[in-house]
C-alpha cells in the first residue's frame, strides 16, 4: 500500500504575493500624493507685501487633502469662535480658537484614517475610536491617535476663507 504525500507547488507563498501587491499599491499612492517641486516661485507661505489677505494654518498638508484650492471655502461668520466646522468634501476642518484667529487642519484622523466629524468644546472629534484634537494646533488631546492633525494652509481675506495649497 502506498500513501500519497502532499507536495506544495513551488513558487512564492500567498503571503509574499499579497505583501508585494500591497507594497506596490502603497508606493503608487504615495507617488500620486507627493508634492511637486515645479513651483519655482519660492513661495514662503506669506501674502505679498501690501496685500489685505493673511495666511493661517501653517506648514501645508502635503498632498491632495486640500482639493479645491483657491475656491472660497467659507465665510468667516460660518466658523464659530472657540469652535470650528468640518468640510468633508475638501477633507479639511477650519477652526477659530480666538476671535479673528482662523486655523485649518486635515479632517483625516491620524489613527486609522477616519474622517473627523465634529468640533465641540475646543476639540476636533473623530467618531471611529474617540480621538480628539486641539482646535488651536491640531495636537492630540485624547484617544489612540498617534500624531496631531496636519495643518492646512488657508487665506483669510475680508470675510472669506480660501484654501491656498
């Protein structure tokens, strides 16, 4: 009596193939979201001299998170003092920690990429795992988020708030 033995097929294991595919996809996404060095203007994030507009946010968001750049995002009256407003289509949250001081941050939680949904009691809140962030600087105030929300550059001109990146 002979017994048949199982000999697995040669070649890469399924785990290796899946890991390679995931790495290739991640590389493609990162390449698509990367910044461009095509802007030779040397922009430092400040308004031109004599301009009535002022920059807020700081640092930029690094990528496609602020789609619709240049379009009017909101009126300053739409952003409550000591609070803020989430703009899900633009993936940005705009806050007003003090009167006339407007800040903007990515609306994508740094924990697992969920969209933040609300601003209350001086905090930007993510409903997925209860992470919360400061409306002043985007720093983590609670929950499992490992990093602050990245700043997004906005321009406030008169009573209009615009994305600048």
